[in-house]
C-alpha cells in the first residue's frame, strides 16, 4: 500500500526555515558581548518570522489542518499577530544598528497597536462564531478570502510590512549618504549585512502581497505564493552563513551617528580636533600598544570626557574604532613601502596587540587581508 507522507516538500522547506530561525534566535539571545540591543531585536524578528511560518504550516498542511480541526478550530490563527510584529522589529533593528544612541520612546509603542488589537479582532470575526463557520474558513482558502473581514486582515498583514521595509531601506540609504559625505574612507560594505537583511525581507513581503493580489484580482491558477517559502529559505540561509562567517556583524558597531540631528554649539565645535590629529598622524601615538583613553587625554592635557566627546562627535567612532582606524592606515603604509617586514612585524609596529583584531579591522577598513593588500599594492 502506498503511504502518503505527512509533510510535502514545501512543508519541509518551511520547517527547515523555522528551525534555522529558532537556532539563530538562540545564538543571538544568549550572546554575551556585542550589540546587545540590536542582537535581541534581530532575535525577536527571527522569532516573529518563525511564528508566522508556523501559522502558515498549520493552515496549509492538509494533515495538520485536519488534525487540528478535529480537536478544535480555535487552534488556528493564534500566531497571526506575528505578522504585525515583523515590520516594527525590522525598523527597530535597523535604527539600533545605525544609530549610536538608539533608545525606545513612548511613540514606539504605537507600532505595537496592530499586534495588540489582533486577538480582539480575531475574537470578533472568528473565535466567537459557531464551529460550522470556523471549519468552513479553515477548510477552504476560497471561503477565507471571500470573507470581507478576513480579506481586510490579510491586506493589513501583508501590505503594512511593505511600508516598514521601504522605510528601513530609506533610513539605510540616507545613513550611508551622510557617512560618505563626512568620511572619504567610508566603506559601504560595512552595511552589507543590514542591506541583505532589509532587502531580503522586503522582497519576501512584496512577493507575498503580489501572490495574494493574484488570487484576489486574477483567475490565474499558478500557486506563486509557495515561491515565498523558498525566498524565506534562501534569505535565512544567507543570513546564517554570512553571520557565522562574519562574526563582527554581531560584535562590532559600524560607523554611526546620533538619532537627534539637532546639535548644540558645544556638539558642533570641537577645538581639540587638530591637536588630536597631530598627535595621531605625526607623533603616531596609536602605535603604543598600551594606549588608553585616559593616557591619550593626558598626552593632550584635556579631560577624558572632552576627548571622548571629540572622538564620538567629530570622528563618529568610539575610542577603539578610532585607534584601530589609524593603526590600519599605518599597517597599509608599512605593507606598501617596507616589503622586508613580516606580517607579524607590521602588526606590532602599527600598534595591534592581537592577530585576530589586526586581521578583523584590516579587512574592515582595507577590504583585503594584509597579505592580499601587500600583493596588490607593494611598491616596485
């Protein structure tokens, strides 16, 4: 007798994505260092995506649907609120990734209103109805989309996130333009992770919306909606592989600027910038391996807070990023003009104390490994 599998291939793809989302959620939630707020928001986004996919499998898998219907039709749609969380979570993650002083405000709570209203709305249009109506809804998608209340819900779920996605893309684009106008050495690849994340989710959400639009306004019988399952699979696996191969995505902050662009006179005027540049570029204080913020402040004869404010406000970097940038510039000079020095000697002379930090920051600012950079730029 031919056995019918419980899950079809489409279901297995979705289950794999759910498992990978939960795996990445666990990795991010328990990470002890790095961008804690950003990592928790990203974990929440992946968890919401997993919840949405579980809700999808429950409805569309015939075996699960039939089993749940026999127990109680009230088992459906419980995780539908996850659709209303994905947009806000992507927005908050984007803001926390690019804005140094990101913090939640009371206005941010407004983004949660659709998710909070979802249970009450579902009670009114579904859970309080009789079992015959509910079984008709879960038994046939045609019946579901013919109901005006469910159709309105689907529009809200699938069109709302698209606005969030485009707004996140706008924020990222404006942020990169601002940094590029300030720093000639700005590296756009530092935001490749965020661009993959935002563009990936936005593409999936647009495709899902188009698939529902196809059902509502055309007579096509081609199930283009299932393609979104594979887009989800591709995106999550790209994020997983990219994140594992670039651990600095979760550990290091890229160049950022403040959320509040209105600056006071003290914020916009940093009288010690020229002195700081002289100490770094001519006296090469960065080459001291034991250099700290306090010791550098002593060298400049200025308060530590003033130095910290100057580095954060004018250079848009924290002290470690600021120091590493100058060290990489020195390493690049040595690799080009002193071919007799080994990579280890270049690392020592430029002020780096660990090989891992040297390689990580060199690749971040020079876009190559030290060996590759020497091979491409070494003077003849």
